[in-house]
C-alpha cells in the first residue's frame, strides 16, 4: 500500500485535527464526512433525567460526542456535580473531553464497551442505578450487560445521527479510508459499490474489523482505538507497509 491519499469520514467538524497530522507528513487527506451529529432538543424526559442526576450511582459516556452534547445539558442543572457519582468513559479520548469539564473518569486501556465492562468499578453493580449518555439508537451491549448484572440502566440520548451522501466516483482506487463507526462504515460501503476492493479500511475496534471483513475491502486494519493518535499510527503503518492486507 503506497498511496498517500487518505479518506476521512468522521462526523462534520471532527476530521480536521487528524487531517492536520497527515498534512504535516506530506500526505493528502480528503475530508468527506459521512455522518452528521445533531443536538436533540431538551424534552421533559431529558430534563427529568438531568435533574435526578444525584440519584444515580454511576454515569457512563460512550463517546466524545456524548460529552460534547450531554455535559452542557447536565451542567445547566448541576453547577457542582453530585459527590457520590462515579464517572466512566469508553476510552482515553472521551476521558480527556470530560476532564475539560473538571470531571475525572475511569476508562479502560482498550477503548470500547467490552473494555468498559471489564473495569473493576463496573463488576459489582447489582441494585445500582446507572446512567448511560449516548446518541439516539446507540449500541446496546453495554446497557444489556449491566442490566443482566442486576443494575437499573437509564439512557440519556442527547443527539441523533444523520447519514450524509457523497459521490466517490471522482476518486481513484488504492486509498486508505478511516471508518470509525458501524453507521459510517455501512454508509461508505453503500455509496462505494464495486470500488470497495480499491480501499484499505482502518477501523478503531475488533468489532468493526469483523464488520468490515464482510465487505470486499482490499484490506482491513484495527487501529486499536478511535483517538487521532491511534488512527494516525495505523494509517501511516498501512501506507508504509508494502502489500498491506488484513490484520
């Protein structure tokens, strides 16, 4: 794999830091967001959850976007966070976003729901009230697993996802494409059609590796995380490794 062109598909406004890293290396990022995140208006249910924040034992943020859209809503009603509330995040990037609000959160070394569920703080949760902050229609593994362990789980859904359309016919083959969610990956495959064999997909988790391998990509690489640093390292490894395939 030797093309210096990288296709970035993250939501609107979230691609530029990674694009800047590639440009500094003389690479050629193309930014074409395949999803837009839209703030949900605060309705009575969301307000009630926010007002009841001190009734929860633990709160979990599943992405940086959940922090971006969710923390300002909670902050309206809680100028000081409940003392007994335990904070968790899906990975280091989300934890860094929370830290900007003065919150220190526990997070797994390997980002993802599976890593979260392995944390010591989420092992004995029977009888506890747990709030998960996410977008509408998010992945169910985390909530279902905590519920099976005896916790009462509530979702605070603060944004929704809107798929964006692009014409990729102007792009030549042999690109590296960064796909950071199942929705983005599936939107990309539907828009790319028969040209998928010319793309090497870089994804942030083993779950997305499995999904990507159901399609006809030239190759698939697991970055091991969704941070800019993890994605940058994975993409540059793909570009600099001759004959890069699946790993």
